C-alpha cells in the first residue's frame, strides 16, 4: 500500500498556478533523502526497520564532514590562495597573461558598468574572503557534530562573498564574467557563445534581478532555509518525534517512489509528497513549518519562481538545453512539463488551502517585497 495518503489539499496545486518554490531548499532535502534511503535499502529491509532506521537513512554530520575534508591540506590551500590573490589583487601597470587571472578578465572587470570602484576588484574580494575565512571554516567543520553546525560553519564565508562582494556588484556581474571567459584558457573549457546566449536571455536576466533582493536582504542561508533543512536532517536522524522529525514522511516517500510507474503516476506522487510534507495535523508543527520554510526570506526566494519566470524559462527551451548538457538519455520534454507542478508543490497555501496558517505571512511579506 502507498506510504503517503492522498490529501484533498493537493487539489489546490492544480486549481491555481501561482508563484512557487524555494526549489533549492525543500527539494534538495527530498532528493537527498530519497538517494540516501535508496542506498541504505540495499543493505537493510525497507519495511522492517527498527529504532536505528533514521540513523541508516541519513549519515551523521561527522561522516559527511570527514568525506569533505578527506585528503584536504589546509596549508596547501592557503599557499594556493596566497598565490592567486597575489596575481588578482595587484594592479599591474600593463596587462599580462598569467595562470590565475588572464588579461581578458582584468580588462573585463576594469570596465564594470556599475560605477563602483569596488566592483572592479570583485575577484580580489572573493578570493580574500575565502582566504580570510578558510581557517575558521576548517576549524568549525572539523568540530561539527550536527548538520546545523555545518551550515553555521559556512555563514561567514558566504556572507563575505555574497553580501560583501557580489550584492553591491550584482547588476553587471554576468557581463563581466562573460568578458573574462574570452580568455583562451577559459574559452577552451566553456562554450562562451552558449554562456552569453543564456545569460543575455530575458528570462535569466529577470530571474537574476528578482533573486537579488532576497539574496542580498536575507543572505543565501536564510533565503534557502538552509538552517531549517539542517535542523530537519538532525531531528530526523535522531528520530526524536519533534515537528521537524520527518522519519514517517521519508518512509512514505520511499514507499510511493517504489510503486511509481509512468508520468501520470509521477504527477500524483508530487502532489502526495507535497501534501505529506506541508499538511501536518498538529497546529504547533504547522507553525514550525511556517517559520522554517514559509517566512519572508523564503517567500522572497519563492517569488523568483513566479508564473511569468517559469513560463519564460519553458518558452526559451533553456531548461531542456541545460538538462541535455548535464544528463544524457533523459526525457527532457516530460521533465519540463512536470517542472511547473513540482515548484508549485512548494507553495504551502496551494498545497494545503484549508490550513489558513500558511497564509499568515503572505500579505505582510509580499507587501514588504514590493516596497
């Protein structure tokens, strides 16, 4: 039998097409969880799990960090960053080709149209942020005991790169990068014409404009609910019965995934997963879900995936091209058709229209974002 019960709340998805989706937050967790469950199910019976099942389903934060840092040489990394910053942060009187900062890059960033002197030094700002934070990042990751600790370890380096570097210069960033890619050493690795075509397309330019406000006002971590995802993984692994313990949810997702066959079944699967995730019975847990995944920052990110933006991406055929570049032998047309439904499933007021609590932030947040 299906592990997730059909919910009447899912009809709200099909009834209205609205803006949707902190796509890189909730779906990242779902996909990761599915992958982890599939791997563990090869070693243990899926239907006969015991108290250790959540431990098998999600690896410990320590094991994830160990894999990340395996073979990592901090001194070598710092030495390399010093070499790179030495070439990028200096302002030579004459442009010269070098390994880390080709002449074309220097010229491109010197022509930055944003009118801010610091934007010409953006590559230096980013490298410096990495160099200044690498010791703290390494120490915090080495001492991390939970997924929340891992996210916390990344906070400073991400803030310095995004809020201190990218955000003040976001307007012309892709144009400067495009000029940099004309360098022979980079053009051999990147299809410059394809890059410029994508970056100059109206859908991408609009999405980038829409993304800047939540990214720069809230930061990447809060915008994508990374803390909420981390807490969810920690509490699911602990199987502690709290509102963010999603053991039953992942168990049900896995059961339905194993029974799914064909595109039509996939549509029902997406609706059922969304309902199981959002439409929880306890009011206290709906409040927790609202605070973690439906706050003003995540809703700001959600607005990036508006109906207009999604249709623009679909119409341009960009999604198909990107998928075909990354994955071979994939039915991209089917994926495109499902894309809108998937991102709509991440808007709780559509998934659970009977749960008024998910609409509490809508007016306040949307008004603030339009100011």
